[in-house]
């Protein structure tokens, strides 16, 4: 007696994605126990074996349609006509985020904005001092002693005053001004007000003011006639003068027409009252008590520099840090108020205020401002309506100085702002011409070509399709260029070379909406046929997205935090193809024929053959080779040239009822072949498949294609 152990193939052929390419081949090996719907049979030990004669028994029967094989397959699908197609969808082909686009626009912004302002001339408060010049002091300097004696003798008496004209050259100190020590005057006026409290009228009266500090003559104050009891004013221009705070009044002459015959009370204690005043004085420097008030006003322009010609009209900043530094030469505490009229938070202009001490004593004032959640209008400058915003600042003394301070109109207040760490959530403008790189990624089509041998000819699909779906909510003109390169199972490479993609985009009025763009990649606009012909085991793709490919600044671009561009790809491979030879190779464990030491051995067998009866509804001509593998790396060809005729197709590449091929195949087995089969650890089945007319005619695969096959073995033996 002998037994045959039935085994199952380790790899069920209907799990193989390209079952429709290899179905015929697998059917040819299914007699050895494949996972098809094969009838179950008892072991051969149940067969009756006669002493001298023959044994014939069925191995199995296969009967299925391709629809049966597709029941559990999630990758293959069936169209409305029953045609089989492979559809694979890649949802995340590539994506472009708002963060990437906005970082491209603003990521390089790390701007320093500086302004240095001089304080300029400062208006000081009006100041004045008063003094009296006694007549007795003047009388002491008379040259005409007769007149001097006459007046002195009549002091306190009523008497007429004779006329006189005396060169007296008297000097009288004026009390020092306390509000300044020295002044460099840009403009202003000094006045001398004289009240005649003497007992006679004055004619041609003049006074010189001498700066005690530097000895210069500030000016001469002249009066034509000052009657008794009358007050008169004389004024000089102080423009360009440097003065101190100490003066003396020099009276060079005194002249009177006298009183004639009129008696007057002669009083040596009578006087001239002098009011010395400076008004509307604007100083360029000096040592002075500065009054409270505005010292300077100026503008600071923030201008963003961009890398790719971006012209930003407006931007909303979720985050932004503004570092500041103030340096002040002013020798007093100042207050700086900076207003950003076109930078708003909650629609209120940003205002920042700083108290700045003299840098010489306190060092620079530094810190950080929070400009998060602010809207920047960068288009308000008519000369350049983009990338520019102005700040207005005011430098003031909040309080008058407690005392005198050194001051110069060239004293500077230096302002520095550094804008950095920007994170925008909305940008409107022109984003320039630039390219965003789409990083290289890999695509898995979801099927496996590893079962085909490396000597297979190209598999040429007749009408493969690739549909790229792009959804874009960026308000930016975009074009895309990408390519895919396949690395084949057997070392070949091929590129897709698809067309350039023009991507639709929403208008500003459509902000928040997404525009869909569809690109159909087919054999007419790409090399998709060649890409798939290399049996790709890996497809790599990469590309670029070009922003504003026409470089047209008149097109308004926009992006917000919700903007996004996504691309999905769908491969649709209808199974209509042609090939001059696909070589399918599969391995299964060999059954235990037990022809070494059983009741029947190889030596008893006179002849043996395998008989195959088939009806083939597949439009594939297949040729089978059977190879024995001994487990030591040795492969021995056992059977070759077993050919299954192909079903015939019509003009559309489809098998009709009359085109089904049928027949019987008898494969004789020699004693040596039986030895190889008996000793094998595994059987290797290699099937070559080709389409009609030597692979020149494309064929289509449909679910109603049916295959029926029966397998049997016959052995004639003499029992010894």
C-alpha cells in the first residue's frame, strides 16, 4: 500500500492581488492542493490496487468565475459592465498648510527700525528782574559841579531845575536770573522798561546792558523823551546771542530840558525804576531750568523687507514680539509716547508710553512689547501702499526740571524697535514669486508583483488613469509640478512625467471657501503606461508648488489660518492590457508520494501520466513548467511545455460564449521524473502567460469569465 498526503499551498492564490493575471497558472498547480474550491477526496490508500494492472484516480476539480475570487478582495472592483479594475486611492498625496505659506511670507522678517531725533530748540519761560537807580547815585557822577551843588543844596526844597546834559557812566548790577546760568539763544527778545520817578523830564535817555559773565554788550536801549511819571519800553533782538544770567545796567548820559521857572520838589532819593525782561526766548542750549512740555515730535517708519518681492497690504499677527531700546542725551527724565495709528488691537490704535532717564546716568531703557492679536494696515502710505506702517512719537518733559540742567538742541533721543517672532493668522497682499518644495514621499499602490519572475516582459495596460484631486482655500494663483518615479521589481525604473497643473483658487470675496481642481493623468499626457510596465514595487514622488507663477502684483493674494491645500490621488487601472510574456512563479510543499518503501515503488511503475481536462474562459495563453526543489538549493526541471490554450476575444478584447477554449492535456511522467517528484521538498510552478497574437492584442478581464478544470493521475504497474 502507499499513501499520498494532501497539503495546502502556503500562499492561497486568491490572496494574490493580480489573481486575474495568474489565475490560469494557479489553476494548473491546484491539483497539488491549492486553496481554491476544490472537491475533497479520500487518501489513495482507500483505492483498490490489483497485483498487476493500473490505477487511475481523480485529484480534484476546479470550477469558478473571477467574481468568486473577488468576494474578499478590497482593492479590486467591478464596473457597471462587469469589468475588473484595480482602484487605489492615496488621500494624502501632498499638502500645503497655512503655516508653511505664511512662514514663507513673514518667516524672514526680523526687522530693526531705528530713529534718532534731536530735541531741537526749546522755548523757555519768560523771565524778568527789577532794579532802581537813585538820582543821588547819578548826581555823584556829574561833571558840572555847580549844577550838582545847586541840586544838592536844594534837596527837599521847591526850586526850579536848570537844564543839563551830563556824561555820567554809571553802572548798576541787575539781580541774577535764577532760571538759567547760560543761554545759547536761537531767537527771542530782551526789553528794558523805564519808569521816570525823578523830578524832571528826561531827553535822549539811553542804557547799555552788559553781560557780566562774558563782558559783551548785549545792546543799547534808547529813549527819546520820558516825562516825569511816564513809563517807556525799549526792546532788542537776542537772535544768535550767547548770554549769561548776570547783567549790569550802564547809563552813559542823562539829559533834561529842566523845569524852567517852575519850582519842583527836589528829591535826591527819587529814582528811575528799571524792569529788565526776556520774552519769547527759544534756546539752542545752555544751562537752564526746562519747563514741562513737548520737546520733540517725529515719525518712525516700519518697513518690512521681504525675500521674494512680497507686497503685504494687511496682516493679522497672532504673535509678535517688539523689542525696544531708548537712549537719551537729555539730562532730565523724559516721557516718550509712541502711537501706531495703523496698528490696531480690537480696532483701537496701539499706544505705547515710556519713561526714559538720561542714558549717561541710567543706561539705555530696554524691554519687550507684546503685539499679539494686532491688525497691521501696511497700505496707508500713498508713496508705497505696502510693507510700510508709521509710528508717531512725542518726546516731552512731564514736569519742569527741579533745577537747571545742561541742555543742547543737539541732544538726541534714539529709538530702536526690533520686530521678530512673527506668527500671522491672516495676510492680504501680493506674496511674490516663489516655490514651495513638496518633500519626497513614497506611494504604495497596494499590489505586489513579487510573484512574477524577473524575465517577464512589460505589462502594458491599455487605459490606466490617475486622477489628482486638489482642494485649495489659499487665495493665491498656484501652479504645481510633480513627478513620480517607479523602481521596478526587477531593477527597472520609469517616470510618470505628468503635465503641469494649474490650481484654481478662491477670490477674496470667497475667503473661507475651497476650490477643487481635477487633473486627469492618462496615457495621452504622461508616461503612466511605462511607469506601470516596470512592475513597480515602490513609487517615489516629489514636486513644487509655484506661488504667483505670472509674477503679477495686481492680483491680490490672501491666506488665513484655516487655508489649506490638499491633494489626493486615485489610480484606476481597468484590466485591459497586453503582454508578450508574464512569468508567474509560485512554490508549494510537495505531497508525500511514498514511492520509496511502500507497496508500490517507482520500480513497480511501468508508466504514468497526468491528465488535465479544461475549459478556459480567460483570454490568456499559459505554458506551465514544473520544477522540483530538494531543499538544498537545487532546482530540477521536471515538466515543461504544458500549454493551456487561450480563450478567444472579440474586437473589444472580450471573451464571448463561443470563444471559450477547451481541451485535454496528457503529461507523461518518466521514472526519473517520478523520482524527482517523489524526492522533492517543494514544487515550483512557473507559468508564462501572454495575451492574444503573441501579446499584441489587448484583452479585458471581466467577472463572468469562468474556468473549469479536472485533474487525474494514471499509473500502470507490475507488483513484484
